[in-house]
C-alpha cells in the first residue's frame, strides 16, 4: 500500500494525487516518486523527503542510536 503522493501537474496547473506511483531512488540516494497525472496523464515527478521513504528494501541497516553511554550530560 502506497501513500498518496501529491505533485504539481504542469499541464493541469494544479496539484494532483499522483497516479501509478512508483518509488524510485536517485543516483544521489534520494527517494523520489514517479507517476502520472490521473486527469491528463502527464508524467509527474516529485522528490520525497528521506524520512518518508516508504520502501526499505535497499536501505542500509540503520543502527539504532541507543544512548548506551551518556558521555556529556549537558
Ligand atoms: Zn494533469
């Protein structure tokens, strides 16, 4: 299940919920959503914030930043 992603359609000059969304990863590692406008069919593209990347397939195993030792209790 994919979250609805809104992007601005250049052709409709309006914000649309992207249809046929596919999450892709840019060469620089940034996630982006690709899809088409549900109204006119124009291709749409939108960068996604890293925090909201829905797919975790190729994501590196994030180390849990558990506070094991408090070095500098400010
Ligand atoms: Zn459109």
